[in-house]
C-alpha cells in the first residue's frame, strides 16, 4: 500500500490509446483519535474526474472559485450581511477594538496568492486549491489593539462558532492576512464572507472563515477540531498528486505522454518532484513550475517518452526544502 503518493494504473495497449484509472493520493491522519463525525469531505476514494485536456503547466495556476474546495463545521453556511457584521479584537490587549467591515476595508490593501489545503484531504486530493486573495495585514490589524507582553496565542472564532488557536507569532507573520476578496470578487459565503483568516504554512483547519472574534490569550486553548483529536499545530506536510493523465487519454505505444500534477509543502517549499513508471524502481525528475512564494503550490510536468506496451503504475513523490521526502 502506498502512503501519500498518487498513482495511476495505465494500460498501454498495442492499439492506439491509453486507459488511465485514477487511484489517488493519501493525506495525514489526525494526530490522535478518529476523524470527527461532523467532518464531511468529498467521498473517498474515487477516481478523479476525467479531463478532456491536461491542466495547464502554469506557475501559480489559479483555481476558479466554483472549483475551490468547501468545508464547513455545521451544515448551514452562515449568511452574513457586511453592513451588520463586526469584528471584536480583545483579550490581552491594551486597546480592545470593535471593527466594522468599512473599518477593515479602509486599511491598506494587501494582495497575495495563497494555496489552501484541508488537513482531511482524502484520497484523490481534491480538497486543495489556489486563489488570489485580497485583504489587510493581520499583523497591522492586531497592532491597533496593542497586544500586551503576556499575549502568546490568538484564538479565532467564526460565526459558525468554530474556533481554533495559533501562536501569536504566526498571526503576526507579515504574510498573515484577513481576506475579504478572492480572485477579484468578494469572498463567496461558502468561503467565509465577509472575512476569513489566511496563515502561512498550516492547513485550512487553522485558517477559519466568517471571522467575528480575534481573542489574544496567554494560554493555549484547544479548538473545535483539536478537541476531536486533530493536530494542534496542523503544519503542512509535503505531498503530490497526479492530475494528468486522467480518464481516457489519447496516445500510442512508443510516443510521448505528458504526466503532470501539483505538489505542496510547508514554507520550505517544494524542492524536487520525481515520477516513476515502474512501481518505484526508478525515478525521473519532473520540471517544476513554482508559484511566486512557498505559500503557493508547485505545478510540475514530466514527458514519458516511448512507453513500452503493457501495464504500468505511475507514482509521484515530492521533496520539500528541508529534505523531507513524501512517503
């Protein structure tokens, strides 16, 4: 059994054409315990949806919002009105704040690309996507509240009553964002309207939506999923997926087949991606198309030249900037 590796079983017949059946990529299990019963990712395992044409080998490829994965703590998506929404910033601060949406929009605008991945991304790897986000610096916003010297953690709560805590140091990272737009339009309700938090190097579990409270605390408090056994740190682990070929791909024995996909890692970035066509006996370096920062997935591609007729198993593995190899 392969762990956290995408693979496709390919039949290369003597006649023209390739038959490709997607099997999937694995995800990390919770730190302890079982998957929360309220957690409802896409059905798994399932073959990826067949693509008529391969996805583009484009650095920083953007995921359309209609295709960006959605995850909720409760069945109902909070439907908030921007004019009635407010954000409380309190706890271990010198100046407690209550901000309106207009207050947030009046701050200096920050725009950055950011890939989101769910910590429960199932076999098949669909719960990941990349978007161009616009909002304000979370560090600048928190600075207005004058955090006290004993403040160590930020507890973030949404309108769905979901909450999670991160070290204040992470919240004050210059890349941390309170976002209100995605791909040039207001964040849709399913993705956190009016605002959501985006933090570098962690899974979506630590980047909640529909934010209504930012509470600075001296002591760590386990959040909604953490209490159910999910990781307290939720740091991203290097992984890859094969996106093409999928379904039935055109080609012929002796020709060339473009194998491509996406890889993602922590803030050390993706250093290398390798592809195997012989069940891991040999590995071939893929060409990388990294995004503008390590917070963005790396698109990769490799040309399989002159495949022999017969049954082949494709595998992919990535290595992050710290030398950790996907296993």
